[in-house]
């Protein structure tokens, strides 16, 4: 049995698709109704919460490998509860979704510090582990979809700063392999990037090319970007993202790592390929 947390999120949903039918799966979610469509003959959906240790104990019963995806940088307790429950349940291997920023000594924002703490917790647990450290997801640009459809405009900060963004489908493939073959991936921290570093201005150009319509890029100031973040996130998280953007502006996110291609035996997916596959989302 493999347990997937974050099963309704970007990576977890894709891992579910990759593994469904191949092995028994259990999907842990706070809202089982949202994951009901993912259930199947060998896919079980269970309710639970990282803040509720007994629910984790139940979900981890009989589990061999687990994907750990947590999303609240304001607390370390979620990872603490999961790791403790996994140890108690005799889980063999945990695949943890982290972030590539943890390897940057200059990254000291709240989110990166939280991820480092989560990694250290797992590494010190005695469990077998694999760390997935991706760069920013290409799917983050789905946040541009409405303004692209309605105005032909992309609004973003640091338009000329390149970032080696990664296709979440590739992350999911690596996660699936690590869950299926833990011995091959045990004790390894995988740096996962796309095949090239691309700026937001260039992503806008690529979107325009695959949509066959002109798009305009509008640069946001740091204050404008922060106000947008504050509309949907707590201030400490918004400030951490602003700090991360400053590092991006300084060129901290441009390195292309060969690990993805080495693991998959093919080139990592590029932004143009991703954009082509998501044209309907951006089309009027």
C-alpha cells in the first residue's frame, strides 16, 4: 500500500494518475469529497488532517511507502505528526516534497527555513527517505490565465529574471518511481529543474506564440506584487515570497540541473511543451 498526501494538489493529483491501477493506493485528504473522483478499484480515499494525529495513525496502517506534501509554512507540527505516525506504523519509506531553495545558503526566508526544518526532521527520524527539491512549478503561470483571456496581458514581478521552472508532471514521475522503487532512491535528494531558465517575459512570448495572439507583459513593482499576495496569503508568507523574488531577481534561480534527465532517461519537459498542453486554460 502506498499513501499519498496532498492528493488533490498539483503534484499529488498527478502522482495519483501515474500510480492508479498499478498498486494499491490510499489518498489522504481533509475533504474526501474533493478526491472522490480519484477513487477506484485500487484507490481508497480517506479523510484526515496533519493536525489530527489519530487520523494519520489510521491512514498509515499497512502502508509501505508514503508521499509527504505539507503546505503550511507557519507550523512544523504537520511534518512532526506525520513522521511520528509513519514511524509508529512501520512505514518503510517516505518521499518528501521540498524545494530547491533549501540548498541556497542565501535563502533565509520563512518558507525555505520551514522546508529545511522539515527535511532535517525526516532525516533524523530513522525512516528511509527521498527528498524531491524542485524549482518553481510551471503551473504557477496558470495564475495569469484570466488576464490573458480577458485582456491579453500578463502582470508579474521581475519580468526579465530567469528561472529554471519545472513541469509538475516530471516531478510526479520522479515521485512515483521513488515510491515504487524506494531502494533505488533511498537517501537521495533530487534537485529537479526544467531544461532551461526562462524569464516571465519569455514565458509570455511563448504563451502568445502557442495561442497565436499577441500578449503584453506588464511589470509589477515589489509593492504591487506584495499587495496581490496579501489578498490571499498571511503576511509572513507573502513577505517570504517577496524575499524569494528578490533572490530570483539577483539570478539565484537560473541553474539547470541534469538530475531530472538522468532519472527519467529523457529531457525534462520545457515551458513551450507545457504551454501547448494547457492552451485551453488560456484561450478565450
